[in-house]
């Protein structure tokens, strides 16, 4: 392989990585955030823990929640403003909440 071709190949690989990595890290962020902030109560797979009254996030009822309702439940504790879920006050950014909503949608499938 001559050096011109080699440079082209390196450039193509770099471009491919550049296009792929933001998507990968986006997906991983949601999973990692969920694991550290939510899995203790809602279970590693989102099935919930009846013993501590943490509801399933993958039930038919949870699937019916709109993105806005999910976002509000996580960021502000929903309509009743449950303090366990005021994650906006506990340091999650709106982007992180959006990432979590997107992650919950992926485990609901
Ligand atoms: C300390 C345990 C605990 C942690 C941590 C926790 N939850 Fe919850 N979650 C609950 C309980 C209990 C409820 C039921 C409502 C209530 O009493 O607060 C609930 C309710 C919810 C609901 C509303 C479900 C519905 O059907 O309306 C959503 C959505 C939710 N949690 C998502 C999350 C996400 C996302 C995280 C991580 C950022 C998280 N929770 C962290 C215990 C927890």
C-alpha cells in the first residue's frame, strides 16, 4: 500500500469513529446513569421491587406514560412532587433526565 492510500484509510477510519462514538457514549450514559441512580430501587432491568414499593418501569402502565410524564416523575417526583425523585434538585441536568427517559424507552422494548 502506498502512503497516499494509507492516509486515506486512516482518514476514513477516523471519520467513522468520529461519527459512531457520540452515539455509543449517549447510549452508555443512559445505562450507566440508570445503574448508579435508579437500579437500587427499580431493579437492574427496570422490573421494580415490590418489597420497597418501587414500581416497574417496564410494565404496560409505565409504557403508557408520556415522555413528559416520565421526565416530570424523574426530575420533580411527578404530580405529588415525591422527594425521592426530585432528581433535578439532586444534581441531574435536564440532558441527563432526557437520557434516562430515552434509556427507559429502550428497556421497555
Ligand atoms: C430510593 C428508591 C428509588 C430510587 C433511587 C429511584 N426510584 Fe423511582 N420510584 C421509587 C418509588 C418508591 C416510586 C413510587 C412513587 C413514590 O412513592 O415515590 C417510584 C416511581 C418512579 C416513577 C413513576 C412510575 C409511575 O408509574 O408513575 C418513575 C418514572 C421512576 N420512579 C423512575 C426512576 C428513575 C429514572 C430513577 C433514577 C434516576 C429512579 N426512579 C430512582 C423508588 C425509587
